């Protein structure tokens, strides 16, 4: 898999990671993908979960300038490349990391 750092990514991918870290628990809906890259126009919808008695603050990594990417993030970007051009209808976030995504595709 290799070692990948946040600083190796495009600005759009860095923005998506930052958004996931800020959300911590929740989801991003209607995220457009253009040429395998997340697009923020139109802006996606962000749904944040609040866990009572839990830590709802952004992930500590959000304050770091650079960090190694987790396998889940690398997987997400590989999936976005597979999608190519389309819309991720739902990207679920747990502990600041992508957990599951749903997207629509045309039937062959």
C-alpha cells in the first residue's frame, strides 16, 4: 500500500479529509466527484452526529499540518477514482474516517 501523507494530496482531497475530521461522527451527502476528485460545488450536505456523554470535538489530527493517511482514506480515494464522475449520495464518517459510502450508477 505504501506510505502516503496528507501533504501528498490535491487540495480537494485535503479539504475532504479536513471535513471528515471536523465532522468526526456523521455523514456527507451529495458529494460530487469530477475526474476522481471530490468537488465542493455545489456544496455537499453535512450531517453531524452528537453522542451524549462522548467526545464530539473534531479529531486531533485536524490540528496537524501533515500526517500519514489511514488505510480507510486511501481506500476512499481509490473508490472515488473508480467512480470517476458522479455523485456520492452518502459518505458515512466514524471517528473522522470514512466508514461506508453509497453511490448511484447506471445499469449496464
